[in-house]
C-alpha cells in the first residue's frame, strides 16, 4: 500500500460547527504532516508529527487542533473556523530520520467554511 | 526573502517538445534537499524527482531530469517529450537540513499547459 488517504474529499461547514479531517497511511512512515493550500498558492505547512509527537507547529490558530492517535492516523479537528480558512487541506507522510526521501501526499480535503 | 523562486507563472509548450521549468533557491545550509512536485487540477501533489545537495550527478526519473547547478543555486526541472497529461501546476521545493521530517518550503509554482 503506497498511498495516503484522506476523508472526506469535500467538507462544507458553518462557523459554529465542529468537524474533523482524517488522514491515514500504511507505509510505515513515522512522520506525518498537515498543509493548507489556498487557490493558486503553494501548500503551507501547518503541523508536523514525528513518531506520534508534535514536532512543528507553524503558529497555527488554536481553532485547528491536530491529533496523531497512532503511527498510521492523523486527524485535524476544526472548531469555530472562519470563511478565510476555506482551502485545500493536504496530508503527507514520510520516513523520518536522515537521508533523502519525498513526502507522499494524499488527495486532500476541500474545505468550505460558510 | 523567498527561499524558492520560480520565475515562470505560466508556460505554454507544444506536445512532444522538451520543457524546462526554472527554480532557484536560497539557503546557507550545506545539507539540503530539492524536490519537484506536480499538482494536477484534482489537487493531489505528485512527487516527481529529488536532488540532495551532496549528489554529484543530476537526478533523473524517466522523462524527468533535474538540472542541478549548485554554485548558481539552481534546480531546474526538464521534462522530455512532453505529453498532454503533463499539463499541471509544478512546484519546486526545498528541505533545509537532512532530517526527513524537517519542513519543506514550496515555491509559488509554474502552471504548465501542453498544447496538442
């Protein structure tokens, strides 16, 4: 299995809703990432988990709450989002440690906040 | 200052021609990695090719090759014999340091259009 899966593919939510994005991989990768991508812009890193521990938080607002319950699963909990949070949210995974290796990306979740 | 610069917002290329997508980078690290990703309209980021800063030979993967000029801090992507399916957004990216879980910084991208 060489893929990263993300659910849901599309999500529409109101500003008072609570929702979660899910990311899963079964490649044995121990580093997982959340990116946010606005239209016609490059992906921007939000969070990095390494060995199930949060290693990088790029000063993301607390209305985004990541969780890594195990080595295969990464969640992004959403609460009280703003319309400007509408974007494509991409999950990625890779082998941590030294050396060359790419990040494998999932297909993304297109989020619309009304 | 931008870490990754892609100076071509858009390119139009005739099918079967070769195309070069430009990328320059800025880092003071000795160890770093350079990547190219393709993003079709569907949204998924597809890894194309990787070049490590200590790699002496240019990386190649099928129709993709990376023209690495370290002194010029340049890492251009060359696609040979372009195909209609190559139409997509292409991002150059850099990881400073050699830890695989270090952050990757993306350039602004080049949108490539392959014409039939």
